[in-house]
C-alpha cells in the first residue's frame, strides 16, 4: 500500500519535512549534496529499520540534533502508521506500527515491502552470497507465511550448534539435540525457498526479456549442501571438521542464487550495463511476484536512475514500473530527464530538494499531474 504522508525530523541535512507523496511515481530532483538520497534513506529506515549506507543509525541523525524521528502513513483502510525514533545517546530503536510498539524488524518489513535500486544494489551479482540470500529470503518471507517461524528456529539451532562446536567439548548428546532441530527446520527453509524460486523463475525470465534479450542466462538455486544427501547425515558426518573450523560449514545458511550465462558466472561475461539490467529485472520481478501472489504492491526506492541506465533501457524500466501499479521514489539531479518518460494516465508527483548556503535541504512539491 502506498505511503500517503511522510513526516521526518532530524534526518541528515534535511529540514523537518511533512509531505504527501503521490500514490505512484514520485520524482525527486536536486543538486548534488542537496539531500535526495537522505530522503530515500529515511523511507528505507521506516521499512527496514536500518539505513542502506550507514552502518550505525546515529550517523543519520542531523549533526546538531539529539534524535531522528521518522513517521509514515500508509493508505490502508484504516490507515497504517509506522514510527521510528533513534536518540543519539540511547542504543534502543523505538519502532511503532499503528501506535503499538514492536520489537522485531520483521514487523516493519511485513508492513512496508520495499526494494532498493541504487549503485550498491548492482553489486548483487558480484558480491558475496549473503546479499543474494537476503534477496531470496525477502521474497520467501513475503509470500510464505511460515518462513519467519522456520527461519527463527533454524537460526536458534545453528547458534547453539556453533556454540557447542566452538567450546570444543565432545558433548554429543547436546549436539544430537541441536542437529535434529537444525535438520528439521533447515529442510523446511529449503522447501520454502525452492518453492519460491520455482514461482519466481518464470516471472524473472519474462521481466528480463522485457528489458534485454539474454537467452543463455540461467538462475539456479543451490541449497547449501549436497543435493544427493540428507542434511541430518551431512551435519553428523561433518562434526569433526566443523569442530576444527568452529562453525557449521554446510546447510541453508550457505544457500545461494547462482546467475550464469551460457554456463559461466554472469559477472565474468556481462558488461556493467548488462549486469545492471539483470539486477533491475531481479528487483522488478520480486515486486511482480509479490503482487501476483499476495495482491500487495512493493515500494521501489531508486537512487539516481539516469546515471544507472541508458535512455532506452531507462524508458523500458519505467514502463515496467507503470504496469506494476507500485509506488516509486526516484531521484535524479535533473528532473527533466525523468519527467517525460510516463504515460498521461500515470500519476506523477514531482519534488525538488533545495539546499541553502549552510547545506540544509528543504523538500518542496513542484508539480503534480494526476489522471
Ligand atoms: N548527519 C548529518 N547531518 C547533517 N548533514 C549531513 C549528515 N550526514 C550527511 N550530511 C550531508 O547531507 C547532504 C545530503 O547528502 P545526500 O547524499 O542525501 O545528497 P544527494 O542529494 O543524494 O547528493 P548526490 O546527488 O551527490 O548523490 C550532504 O551534503 C552531506 O554532507
């Protein structure tokens, strides 16, 4: 569901803001350093409980402020609100959904499904498997309701097994207990992931085909341990080597999404631009599958689109966003580049971030065309 109101205070260089974004395409323009990315960052924190560029949340608090407070209202009936507050001198992150305090980031993620497309996101193909696992689990989390329970039980069992391995004690009875739990929930995670990948593949292939023709490209899920063997046996037999290493070497915590072109790793053969299109197709396909399976839309945060895609691919990318009925926040230095890419029937809201001599950024609505 789209965000219909944003109220931010104490976020980087941005002055306190209270804006009503459009339900579909929101274009944010402004000079370098004006605060465009900071706006996307604030929305990202609302939905994910963390920044996409600061390791620690206090870094996003305006230099002379005590706290950052972010508030969003979603156009559900009745409206859903999300509130986040982080004080500089407290380590706790206060999170509220519809006025109720929540403890788990998963509650935010569930409330506001979002995908980020920025220069870092384009490293999804070349980066470590953890990024691709996160991508995979985002999809599974939103469409498979028992995923979070299975994931939490699996993580708990993994933590206990790793602790026993590290302490170096030959406590086989305890290991048996946690390995049993680990195998049970690990197998469940694998089933859910495999089912999701099966549904995702055709959507991804269709989306990619719409962006660029790449017939030899294959996406393959690997579960993290030998396909021919039971997880329980793998864990049992690996006890000695796992003890030496001090952690569990095989299992769903090592799963990956392999992306290959004509049997070679895609990163080795694709140009930077082609990699960007593959990642764009992955991200768009996530939102399309979410829409198809749950009827919910995914919010897209897209940082500096003109810099990332050429004119033709930019236009095709925007057509997908239009078709998907999703809400998107797209930044660029110059709004002219993005303003004419949309059909007359698509509601487009435009904002400009103006910054003063001291560097403070002010978000202003500059135009709006709705159908
Ligand atoms: N904690 C902070 N408090 C105040 N200002 C900050 C803080 N952190 C960063 N800034 C400043 O905020 C400004 C906005 O940065 P931001 O990355 O959002 O700009 P941008 O419009 O996306 O720029 P670009 O087009 O160059 O990517 C920068 O000038 C930066 O120095």
